[in-house]
């Protein structure tokens, strides 16, 4: 592509494809439509036939208020200058280079969907799952490996969740919630049934370092304490002494306050427990056919917050181990990626190829800055990227070209089957109708076939 593109007719809008309809993609589309300097036409492309990314397939289903953010995100999809184009995978249905040929600019917001591994023996055993696998299953992602997750959950009594971030707490909470607590969620029925049948008695959430270094938020900790079906425990010896000065970080100080309350709890016979355990790192998953335990080495943490092993190893019984030690991004064919960080190299959102900004290519969200921050963090992030794009228009690096053909037509000619906004509305209506059968607001359709059948049935009714 040349650095300066030929201008289109004066009225032609700048045609932008956004790759990924998660929060970052939607906020980027919104930022593009909320400015008056440059007329735009935005195609918001997602490999799933549904929008919202991890708001739909990440945020825990029992976080009803948080998940309701999709109502706000949906408004951006209804803007007349935005077109949702689902069921299209960039890099497979069409290459990055072809996409860039078809539009004036591309903003990559395809997230960071891979899990990080522990790199220890036994990680491949039955009963060892990545949080990404469990979360995909309980949120009804159509690519979830249902057989693997359900085999791992069968008869589970002792669970170890490795990691002390919010996702680890989500996993622990979902596993001990009562069926009554999960009933109002949009989890698929088979998920509710499997969770209700899993006889979980003990969940250990394991942190390599101390409570001061844990990355969970006080809100998530508080919520864990409010779960009806379990008692939360902490060993007081893992906490800073009452006579020590409070941690300078207010978030950490609040967390320690909540952990102290948990340390005062006592287990009750017959009631499941969630133990938040610190200063322990997994060194091996024990078991032959399936996981039977985790060998945990006691650690000490130095002044810089680095953990090192003491050689003191204990076997913690576990028939399910969930590793929740972070997400990471990967490259799309034809797009540069920094393998060590799992992000696309960029300068203020401009994709860098061999160190220089690549005209017309931008990046936002988790694939730009790594898998950190809440949904709202992506708004600021996407705005920065869109500001860079608009600066490039002002500088003449990017110009509306018009007349390169319609992206949806190109995709159809390629044999893809794009799902547009009205099709997504049909899926949405089918999920609401399915939920209503059991008195719920919605039940997630969890299979490609049922998602696409909802689209076809609606088209048939209209036709
Ligand atoms: C388990 C979990 C729980 C979380 N809970 C909370 C919470 O309670 N509160 C909170 O504020 N934040 C939460 N977050 C964080 C929040 O979800 C993220 O900040 C946010 O979703 C990141 O947005 P994104 O758009 O960069 O990526 P994503 O949300 O991952 O969106 C990326 C989109 O790109 C699409 N895509 C991927 N590859 C392609 C391709 N090749 N072609 C086309 N489309 C593609 C995907 O299908 C997806 O829709 C949670 C995250 C996780 C993982």
C-alpha cells in the first residue's frame, strides 16, 4: 500500500473496518461516529455471529449488572454509520492484506484469547483446565470444548485454582454458587445442570506471592464472601500482622481488611469452603489418568515482590486444577506481533511494521496493551487509537477513496456468510425466547448450529 492514497469523491466517507466487536472494537466504532471532522462508514467485523467479545464470553454470568453493559455497547451498533458484520474471521475468510485493500483503514481489536501455561509436569492430565476453557464453557462460547470440561468436572470435590486475580475469583465463585444463585443467569441449561451435579466441597485459590501482591479487586473479594453456598477461609499467618504499618496502596489495604474478616471464619460441617492461600507455587500436578493433587512449594517474597521457592513441598488434594495465570494475544497471519508480550507493536495505536507506522493500520484493546484493565479501560484506549487515525486523515496519510466495492459483497463472493445487525437481533430474540421457557431473561445459545439456525429461521419468516 502506498503512504498516500488517492482521494475519492468529496462526499465519500472514510471506510474503516474494525476487526473484533468486543468492547475495544465497539468503543473505536463509537469514537469514529462521535466526531464531525471526517464522515465515516464503519464495518465492525467479528468471527462470532454475536457481538460484545468477553462481555458475552468472559465476564462471569452471575455478574448480572456488569454484563448489562452490553445494552450500552449495543447502542453503538445501531448507529447508521456502523455495520455489524459477524461470522467472519479475518485471517481465514479474508486476509489482512485483502481487508486493507477493500477499505481505507483497519483497526485491529481482536483481543487476547490464549491462555498462559504453568509449564509444569502433569498439566496435560484429565482434570487440568485453563480458565479460558472453563470460562468459554460456562459462558456458552460456541468453540468451548464441552466434552473436555464436563469430563474434568465430573465428580469433582477438591479444586485448586492457580492464580489470585479476578478471573480466579470468578472461577471459584461460579464453582461454589448454589443452583438458586445461578438460576437467573444466561448460562446454557447444560452448564447449570453440570455445575449443580458437581459435588464441590473445597476450593483452594493459590497465590505464588502474598496477599499484598494479589491482583484481585476488593469488590470481587467482597462478593466471594457473600456467596450463599460456601465459607471463605484465609490462614491469618499469610496476612501482614495487625501491628505492621498498613500497606501504602489503598486498594491493597482494603483487600487486606477483607482478608482479615475471612481469616476470622471457621468451616462449618457439610458446607463447602473456599480457601485463599498465599505463598505457594505449583511445581507438579500429581496423578496417572487424571489429576489427584497439586504439589505446592512454599515460597518467600522479597522486598521487590519476587517469589522464590523454599524447597518445602506439600501435596494438596485436587481432582480439578484450573490455571488462571493470565491471557495472551497472538498474531493474525500477515500482522506483526511481539511474541514476548503477546501484543501488536504500535505507537499510540498506529501499527508498527519494522518500527515504522504502517499507513491505514491501527490497533486497540487487549491486543494493543495486553490483557489488563476493565471494560471501561478500552474506551480511553480506543479513543487514543481513533485520535491517531484522525490525525493521519488531517495529515493526508489517509484519504477516503470510495468505490473499492462493498466489504460484505466481497466476503459473500469469497463464500463467507456474514451475519448482519438484523441477524444478530434474531439470535438475540431467540436467546430471550429460550430463557423465557424457564422464566429467565435470556439463555445463551452455545452452538454454531443453533446460532446460525436462529438467523436462518428469522430470514425464512421475513422472506
Ligand atoms: C474471564 C474474564 C472476566 C472478566 N470480567 C470482567 C468484569 O467483571 N468486569 C470488567 O470490567 N472487565 C472484565 N474483564 C475484562 C474485559 O472483558 C476486557 O477488558 C475486554 O473484553 C477487552 O476487550 P477487547 O475488545 O480488547 O477484547 P475482547 O473482548 O476479547 O474482544 C475481541 C473480539 O475479537 C473477536 N475476534 C477474535 N479474532 C478475530 C478474527 N480473527 N476476526 C474477527 N474477529 C475476531 C472475538 O470474537 C471478540 O469478539 C474480564 C475478562 C475476562 C477474560
